[in-house]
C-alpha cells in the first residue's frame, strides 16, 4: 500500500447519490493500491454516532444543532481524522464543516460568523484537500428521497430548505474553486464515475 495522506470530503444535498460515488472512490483507491479510511459526519466515533442519532431525529434549536455538530466533529477529528492522516492514510469523510455552513446557516439561518468561530476553535489547522460536491436539482433529489421512504428529520424538510442548502453549497464552491470539484449527479452513472476519477486524478496524480 502507498502512503498518500490527504483529507477528502463529500458533500451535497440529501439524495445526491453520495453512497453510489463512495463505491467509485473505493474502486479508484483499490486500483491504485492506496491506503484509505472512510468515515462520516455526524458520526465516525462511538460518541459521534450517539450524537448522530439525536441530531438526525430530535427536534432542537438550530444553534443547539450547530453546537452538537461541532461536538461530534471535535471527537471525530481527534480520534479518527488526525490520527489516520498522521499514519499516512487517505481520510474520506462523508460530510464535514461545509455541511454546517450549508444546512445550519443556509438551511436554518444560523449566523455564519458563529459557525466560523466554532470552525476556528475546533479545526483551525485542518482543511480538506479536496471536496467533491454532488449537485443536482432539488426536485430530482426530493423525488429520489421520497421513493426511498424512512426519512430523517433533514430529509423530511420542505423543498425550499433543500433549495437553500443547494445554493449555499454552490456559493461555497464558488468561493474556493481550487478545493471544490462539482460533480453533476443528474447524469448517466458512467459519466459520473468518470468525473469522480478525473477529480481524484487531479489530487493524486
Ligand atoms: P447523511 O449521512 O445521509 O448525509 O446524513 C447526515 C445529515 O446530517 C444530512 O441531512 C446533513 C446533516 N448535517 C448537518 O445538518 N450539518 C452538518 O454539519 C453535518 C455534518 C450533517
């Protein structure tokens, strides 16, 4: 196995097809014989997974939600992300701080300044090397979600909430074009697979 310590994050509206793309990313790393670890937020640690249950199902103030997201994230960074990067592994996190800007600020109007304070407190020294943003129109993502059933509290939100999230993500991507790669999730799966590989090539070749 080759050592390529990089921090990758996956983002997008609910129903954007991250799970399918995770399979492509794993295939790419295995093909290149890279050592990697997949993890997720909220979650990734024992405490983080307990917080995830609460965050995805319990009603709470948007600021409480923001603070709990960062509590889970602090554990995740100390127990999983940093130790694995230090050991030379690629760390892929299914969501990270961009999600807090998109969901809690874009979706629920928590002030960006407050999220920036938490971000600087919890991980001033840690930033993704690459963020794949899976993007698609909200009507498509919602129809995918509704055909799945068993929705969590975020997935049950109205279309305008998801629209604000999509717009927030696209604004974030525009502000950091070098870090973000936008993948159009509303196209043939073989094309999506190729676009994922091209984005990874830019980082790893
Ligand atoms: P997912 O694992 O299916 O993406 O679900 C995680 C949910 O949590 C998703 O709806 C986005 C939401 N979320 C936030 O609202 N803020 C955050 O900071 C993170 C990491 C996730």
